[in-house]
């Protein structure tokens, strides 16, 4: 009963914070126009209070990530235009990953155990895949910017992936994207639109990041073939693999079926 009350209070607290954010129209501050019009003020405030400004930025970014509130990319762009590339990358990397961990743990604490108890068979294939190659799977999801980061945080909380694996895969997987946005943010004062800050080099960097998991998968398959030649008995057991077109995990012994209930 006590855990139920804790879950209820946690949900109410998160809902209240999100409601306050949208009720007071705070998203208006997460726009390129607002950042450019107040850029000189933020720059001067940072020069006078560097430690406090970085602390505020860290907590603010962590809160946005933990509550799955949109606008993360705009915040990183703004920070880079004020702090510069190196400082923004370091602070953003840790604030982003700690916020992701909070969202991940919140999802696991609120819903993970209940779903694991109600659907153990349906989640078995996912948990087996995570246990075998969960780090590469999560790393691929992080590197390919096709899935919302907040959705990955919440869905991974429903699995049994270890927190340490989630941490380093998230830290490593989000680092290239944070670096790209931080680099683009240094040009924010020179552009009048959001699209203008993305140079051809930045676009090419995104394409290279998206292509990396494909090479990683080929390397993994090659390693499996080599392992099968040396350890044929170990490869007879069902194992998890990635379906390239949709990143759904399937077993060799049978395809993972969608939840019907």
C-alpha cells in the first residue's frame, strides 16, 4: 500500500510540474527568436555569474529530460551560443544522461515490475535480447535520430536492462548528437532561422552518425559467424537478433508478437 501511495505522489508531482510548464506558457522561452533577442543579456549574466549560470543550466536541462518536456535541442543551441562548445558539451552530456536515468528509473518503478509480472512471456524475448545485446541495441537507438529520446527512456524502463548498461550506452550514444548541436549553437548569433545554423558539415555528421549502427550490426553478425565456427554448440540456443527495418527484437524460434491486450 505504501508503494502505491509513493507511485501516486510521484505521478501527481510529475504531472504538476509538466502542467505548470505549459500553463504558464514557459515553452515560449524555448524558441530561437527569444534566445536571439535576449542573447546579450544571457551572455553578460554568464560572464558575471559563471558557476551559478552553469548550475541553473544543468538543473534545467536535467528537469526537461526527466519530465520528457520538448525543447531540449533549442536549450543546447542556446547554451552553446553562450558558454561555447567545450563547456556546453561537458555539462550537457551529464545533465542529459542523468535526466534520462531519472526518466528510465521512474518508468521502471511506476510500470516496469507490474508489466513484467503481467506479461512475463511476452517480455521474455525482449529481456533475452537486452541481456545478450542490449547495449548495442540501445546504442543504435541513441545514435539514429529517428526515435524520440524520451520514448526510449520510458520503454527501456519496462525492460530488465541494467542501469549501468543504460547509463554508458546513453552517455556514449547521445554524445555525438550533443556535440553536433553544441557546434551548431556556436553559430546561432549569425543566423536568423533555425535551419540556417546547420551547415553542410553538420548535415554530413548526422548522416555519418546514422550510418554507424549499420556497420556495427555487420560487425556483430561477422562476430557471430566467427563464434559459430569455433563454438557451434553455443549457437544452437535461441538468441535475439535485430530486425533491420524496424529495430524490433525477434527470436530465431519464433517472431515476437505484438501485445494484444
